[in-house]
């Protein structure tokens, strides 16, 4: 199995411990994701020092205030580093009021352009206020206009089935995290069941969103197996089959 989205620098154990535990659980690849200028270099360093780890570099929408041409240039420069396979996470987050929406939009479109120029996959974060779909709707529109030809990964997919169908029409990847396993996440499981076989991914978003068996504890890449087991049940396939599918999809989109 692979973990297609983690934040190793934010997890409590050392990276060596995290990678070792993941290896013991059968996790062979980890994408560690930068959130901005303070964490992108660390993600790149992790990818450089461990053969199991690869990196994504970008500016998270919750930290988008002040995003400018210099920030975009710094991200693009890191894309040439060994082990950097994606841009982001970027996107729109209207759940929290940490960043001005216009700054989020500017950072989002700039990182779409960087992914296009560098040929990297684009890791997209979307979160709405409860009962609304403003961020999802706007971001889908932006991606449809500006991300043609880019491998788009909708990280921690949390929208409903109709958005999964729309993503499938565009050939985007949907990556599922520990919230898939929560008792009240039936609409999310309905979405996970209909994602095309060649577009489904699984992740931890460590140290966040621990799956149900370890809910309440800090998450780590080894726990991707628990989420993948639930995803296999939802999709009605044996775990081994899902494992092979996810590994093949991740290798295709990230080139690792």
C-alpha cells in the first residue's frame, strides 16, 4: 500500500520511526506534503534522504495571505529538486477564516500554472462551511477552466457522489482519508464506491483524520492500511486487489 498524502514534519514520532512503522505495515511509498515556505524545504529534504518518501511543495489555502510572485517562484524552483512529484496542497478553504478568499484564489491559480509548466501533479484541498458547497463548486470551475492536461488529485475527498461523478468526467483522481471510516460518513462512502478504478487513491493526511480503529490518536502513514481496508469493503473488492489498484494509480500520477 501507499500513503498519497501525509505531513511527516507535523507527526509526533521521528521520521525514521514513522517510516519504519509504515514499512512494517506494508506501506512502500509516502508523499509528504509541504504547506508553505516554512515546510516545503523540509518535505524536499525528507524525499532526498529516504527512498520511500516523495514530496509535494506548495502553499496551503489557509496560509495564502500575502501570496505573491516571489512565493510562486520559490515553489516552482523546488519542483526541480529530486523526489518532488507534485505541486500543492493548494485550493480553497472557506471553512476557516484564516486567509482572504482572493489570496486563496491567487495562490490556487498560480499553483495550477506551476503544475502545468513543470509537468507535476496538482494536489487540491477543498473545504466548505457545513451545509455549503461554495469552495467545491468554485474550485471545480477553476480547475475545469485552467487545469486541462494536468493530473489533478482531490486530496481528502469529502464531497458527495455528484462531485465524484463530475471529477470522474474530468479524469481527476479522488483520494480518500480516515474520515471515510467514520460512522456518519455514509455519503462519502457512496462517493468512494463510484470513483473509477483507475482514479482512486488513499491517504492518511497524517497527523490528522485518524481512521476509526485509532480515532482520537495522532495519525501516521502506517494507518493508511485501515482506511484502505474500509475502502476495499466499500468498493466490494478484496484488499489485495485494491492495494494493487492504488499502487498502480499512484505510480502513474506521481511517476515514482
